[in-house]
């Protein structure tokens, strides 16, 4: 025990002072509990009554089940964990005791199914949930749709399909949604387009929505950030995207977009960040894009651009980052442009 801590115990500091000391420290659960909770009964009580703690399990072999007897579970407001086997009843009992939990990150576990989603749906105080890369399916999405305080949801790679997308569309309070890689198709895109105007950040990439699905997404005029890579939308889809005048960030990579599509995208007046890589854009498309005066970040790699088109891109003085790799440029031409 440090001299300062010994003095604090000896002088029996008011709870308010102890609380301020705790607030100034790292709010990591294990650090607080293993150090300050052992100072005295008073310090332990202050932690239990007032502290809001964060808990992170970075190593899969750590024993989460050992937390069950802890009296401080109700103080945890942020919890990040990855399990290496299918969670049992005890795992969900532990989460259930986190009565102040607002932030839960259980991504990339691959073991959380619809039953696990049902347990998570009981955490009605959550405002942030990352349950991506699991296996909750459409039934799990239905359970999660009951979380009416949730504003930020990452549910990508969960095989929820169009039925799951329909359930998620009931979450009218969402402001940020990542529903990528879920095979929701055109029907799912239509459902997502019905979420309220509060949703401004959307990742709907790799969902087989095609340009017909994007037609529905283009009705979401409030969007400021959209990722629609890998959806085979083509130039027709780019036309629908050009209607989203509030977009500042757009990823339209891997979508069979040609020069005409680049022309349409160049009409987006607020765009500052554009990823249009892995398409079929040539010199004329590069010329169209070079007219985007607010653009500061551009990824146009893996296209069909030669020196004539690259010349115009190199004149975009406002760019802070330019990726033009894997086009029809010599090593010296590429090196010059990549100084951006």
C-alpha cells in the first residue's frame, strides 16, 4: 500500500473525496477491484455505491465464470469479451447481474446463437451492442429488436437474412447500424429503409441487395455515412446513390461501377471520404471525380486509370489521402501520386 493510500485510510477521508480519487483513475474493473477495493471497508463501499467500471477480457483463456461471486458486477457499465466455447448458463448469469451495463461487445465469438441473443435482449439498458460474427440468425435478431434503448448496433455476419432485417427495422431509435454480410437481399434492404430518420450511419455491404435494393436505401435522405460495397449495384445503383445529398462518407467498392457511375457519384455535394476501389473506372471517370471539391480522402485503387486520368486526380489539392494503386500507371507515376 502506498504512503498516500495509508494516509487516506488513517485520515478517514469523506466518501466524496474517495470517489474523486477513483474517478481520476483508470476505470478498469480488475485494476479497481484488485487495488482500491482492498484498502478498507469504506473504500470498498464507495466503489460499490458510486463507481462505474469497465471490464475487458482480451485473452480467451481468462476465466469469466470466476466473476459470478463478485459484488461489483452491478458497477460494470462497459463489458468486452470473446469466448472460445459456447457460453453456458453461468456466462449469461454474470452478464445479467450487470444492472448498469450500457456497452456490450461480444463480437467474433462465433458461439452466440439465438438463445444467447435472448439473454442479451434482457439487458434493456444497453445503448451500444456489438454482437457481430456470431450465429444468432433471424430468431436472435427478433429478440434483439426489443432493446429499445439501443442506438448503436453492430450485427454483421450473423445470417439473419431478410426476416432478421425486418425485425431490426422495428428499432426506430437506432442512429448507427452495421448489418453487413447477412444475406438480407432486396427485401431486407426495403425493411432497413423503413427505420426512422434518426439512422445516419449504415453499413449494408455484402448483402446481395443489387440496384433494386439500393433504390429503397436511396430514400434514406438523412444518411451521412453509407457502406454498400460488394452488392453488384452497377451504374444504375450509383444513380440511386446520387440522390443521397447528405452523404459525407461513401464506400461503393466492388460494385461494377463504370465511368457513368463515377459521374453520378461526383454530384454528391457533401462527400469528403470516398472508396470507389475495385470497379471499372477509367480516365474519364477519374476526370469526373477530380471535380469533387470537398473530397479529402479518395481510394480509387484497382480500376482502369492511366496517366491521363491520374493527372487530374493529382491536381486535387484538397486531398489529404489518395490511394490509386493497381491502375495502369508506371512505378514512377504511382510513386509521385502516392505522396498525397
